[in-house]
C-alpha cells in the first residue's frame, strides 16, 4: 500500500481503483474544502433564488403583506392579458435580430479588412475593441447626447438638407437608435472572434481560389464565409442570448418609452419589480428563462449539425 | 498584379481609417462636451474643440452628486469581487481538474448548469433573499451576490489540466500539503489564467448597473454606473457634468486597457475564442 500510486491524491478521470467511496472522500477532503466557498455562494445566490422564485411565481405578493397563493394566474395573465409583455417580447426579438445581424455584418467586414493588412494591424484591432471595454451606462449617455433634438446627429442631417429626427422620441425610430448604440458598443467583440477564426482558414484554399482567378470578393464569398460558418453560428446565438437580456441601454436612454416602443422583457420584469408586483415579476422571469432555454436548445441543434 | 494589390491595400486602409473616425467620434464628443460651457453644448454648428477648456465642469460633478462616494464604492466593490472570484475559482478549478473526490462530476455539473441561468432570471428572488439578510445598502449585499463563479471555474479547470501531474506528485512526496502545493506551485505557473478571469470579472463588475441599482437605496452606497444613470434623470440635465462624470468613469478602464491590451482582449473573449 505504500506504492507511489497511492500517494497521489491526483486523478484526472474517474477513480481508477477499487477504493471505497469513504476512503476516496477522506483522501479527497481537500477537494471539498477547495470548492466549499463557491458552492455556498452557488447555493445561496443561484439555486435557492431559482427555487424561491419558482414558488413566488404562483403568488401575489408585494413584499410587505403575506404572499397569497393564486396558482397559475400570473402565467395566465402573461399569455392572455398583458399587452405590454406582448410588446416587450416582440421588441426584444426586434432588438436582438437587428443588433445581431447589424453587429455581425460590420464586425465581419472589419475583420476581413484588418486580416488583409500587414501594418498597423494591432492598432486597428485595439482601436475597434475600445468601445467593448466602455461601460454600457457611459455608452448610453454619450449616445443620448448625440441623439438629442439639437444634437450632433440632427446637425449632420441638416447639413445634408434633411429634417430633424426624434431619435429617442419617435416611437418608430427609438428602438433602432438603441440598436445602433448597442452595435457600436459590441461589434469589437465579434470582430476579435472573427479575426481569431480567420487564422484557422488554411492559406492554400485562398491560393487555389486565386489560381482559379477569383478576385477579393469571390474569395470572401467562396472561401472565407464557408470557412467561418461555425463562427457565424456561434456569434448569432451568443448575440441573441445577450440581446434578449438588454437592460442598461433601455434604462438610461428611453426608460421603455415612448409609449412602450422600447419596452423589453427584462425592463418589464424590472418595472413590475419596482411596482412591487413581486409574484408577477417572478412569473415573468420564469417565462423569460424558458424563452432563453428554447434558444439554447436551438443553439445546441445548430452546433451539432455543424459538428461544432 | 503587384500594383492591383497596392490599390486594394490603399482602399482597405482608407476604409478602416474612415471607420475609425466613426468609431472614435462618440468618445471624442464625450470629452469635448465635458469641457464646454453650457451655452456651447448645443450650439450650431457644433464645435469639436471648445472655446475655452472648462475643467471646472469636472469639479462641479463632485458638488452636484456624491461622486467621490460612487468612486470609492465602485473601487471597493470591484476590487473585492475580483479578488474573491480569482481566489475561489482558481481553487475550485484546481480541485475539479486535479483532485479526486466522490461527487466531483456532480458538483461540477451543478456549477456548469448555473451558467444557463442568467442573472435577470433570478434577480427578484435574489433581492428578497438579500433583504432577508438585512443586506440592502451594505457592501456585503453589493459584493457577494455579484460573485458568479461558474464561468471562472469552468475556465480555470481547463487551464489547470495543463499542470503536469508529476510536479504535484513530487510536491506531495516532499510532504507539501494540497493547499501549499496549490499556492506555491500551481498559482505561479497559472498567472495568465488568473489574469484572464480577473479582467473578465473586473470589467463586468465595474460596468454592472442592474444589481447595484436594485440593492442600494441611499446615495452613499451607489456605484459609478448607478450614480451616472441617476445623474441623468435629474431635471435640467447638465450635459457637461454628465459627460465629465462619464470621462472619469471610463478613465480607469482605459488605463488598464492600454497597459494590458492582450490580457484584456483575451479576458473579455476568453470563453468564446476556441484555441
């Protein structure tokens, strides 16, 4: 029993020998100690809230008086009698799709351009990444200023001879203004992912394409885009899940307005929480969770299909 | 052929430079506005360079709101969240990669599955739990629920696999305890991993708006994002001061970013870039 094998508390896979569980537990006691603190945090601040929230979602509760059990009423209300949720859901989809499509397109163009050049590559990478590290509250404030009636953007329109636009006050436009802000902040992230993925496309494919007389655009179309298929899929899903959680921009720039035109799911959960509809906001949270789960399952399917 | 490629390169540099102007314009506008006099802010045509630099706008921020409190709170919260996260995720990551104990896979799965639960889903019950602890308007309430370890543990575990078993065995034979081995041998060779998790955590904590917004009521406990966001909701918004406050919020991040670009980019994309 004094062999080296038994000296080691180390093991990558499953326990290889027939030691009893107790003996393994005693030897691996350090393992439990090492995960104790994060496990306590996980229980207290993730798992318990998750269960507690599930219970809350079946109640009417304002946090002061005792909670009243009302069964599925909250969920019924969400799906049949909450027009704001409907609007918020559609707005959230609109936000996610436009910001993802716009962001990925711009990031892709930047990435293939930066990938082509030899000098100042690092400079461009870092510069375009800068907005990613900028706090969203700061970003939202800057753009709110730019979007003011007498702001920079309307001035630029006036030079071209166009009328002023109510960037954050026109309900047909406000959401797209928020989208532009979000794209500006997030595109550097996608760009870096694209640049990393571009390294993985073998050079001989480009050589072969050139041999066939393919120009720059044809190379992009027939070599780069197919080669980055998985990256596109990853960024689309990652961006969609992130997009569904949009809150900061809405909170700072529009407060969900005008007339709910920028209302989103998370903002609606927050608003109900603020109005002390705790049971209802918990039910909204669970519906939100289910929506994200469905997106994740779709994600899994896409990745499996692409052998990702 | 050569000439053609030169022209192409010229166009690429031109396009990237024009893009860069658009990319930097909002930030430049922020700095410019922060130095303007009130009557200059919406002047037509807009001026990028203010007539005179009103550095007093920066001082005014501290008169209008308790900005120095926001700053101190943000630093305390961000530093503690980051330090605690790095310590406990590196330990847990090491345990999951290198220590054999019953239930290891189960616990790891538990952490991993919590990645599926976005913060927004649990924020309402989480707030109620923090209320029942009496932690509203306290540092404990600001800090502890912000420490989400799942992603860090996942990342650390990947890194920890690269530590050779032979080193750990040798240390064990020399009579080193698991913790001692971890601290003296594992940590020094895993600095890049620690930096990755640290930067990721630092950035999300410094920028976090929603949780501090929920869990603080008094102005004295606000962090920078909350303070900034509520600053704006004041009537007759003073844009010069708001932009000055924004600059001051952004500056520490930019300084970190400039000195540690590589680590930053790796840290913020760490979970995403597959290498």
